[in-house]
C-alpha cells in the first residue's frame, strides 16, 4: 500500500462500512483509455464515497450516486466536463490546458460543496499527476504537485494552502 495512504488512514479513520459499490479497476481504466493513480484506487477501495471534512468528495467510478460518479461527470449536459467545455468555448483564455479526453487533458477528480472542482493534469505518469483546483465562479486556478493521498492528507490535516478553498475551521 502507498505510504501516504497509510498516513491518511492514521489521520482519517476509514468508515466502518463502504457507501459505494465496487468493481473492476481494469474495466474502469479500459473505459477511460488510461491508467489511474494507484493511491487514488486504494483510497476509493478504502473510503468509497467519503465526505472529506464535510466539504469535498472524490469522484468515484463505482459510486451509485450520479453527482459523485466519475463517469457521469465526464459526459452529459449536467457533468463537470460539459460545463468546463462550455466555459472554454466562451473564455478560451481561461483554459491553458486541454480537457479529457484530449491528450494530457484535465480529468475530473473532486467536487466541493462550494462548487469548486479538482482535476488531475494527465500529462505524465498517473502516480505523478498534479492536481489543479478551479474555483466555482472565477477563472483562477491553482496547481498542487501532490499525489491524491498527499493532497487529502494535507487537506484533512488543515495544512493545505489554497486560495480556492475557504480557510479551514478545525
């Protein structure tokens, strides 16, 4: 198991019962046409549709909940990527990076209660994908060069420095 996932488990005890369905990572990656980070897969297996600090959810390819399902957020007119594509058409200067499934495109990773979104920048090996945070109502974004587990470890430990997310209240 990834060392950061072990640290995350110590910091944020997993739920006693998972609240999402399971499935085959091989099938998920085949459908996406790319591998996913190993730590992310472990986190989903351990935490499922976990509500991180009562603020954010990781998108989960196995989630029965439409708003939390990774594949749902890739597709239709109510999806994260659809909204980003519309915004990119209207404000191309705010989108210096491509969107999935374009090569190296931003792949949705997380959503927040404020409507913020997080994406992996898929321009290198999956275990090295940085995380881009984008505010809900502003063109600003920020990049964190963390693995998914380290990002959650920093976030849940109130150590993540972000201009997108609100100040943590411990």
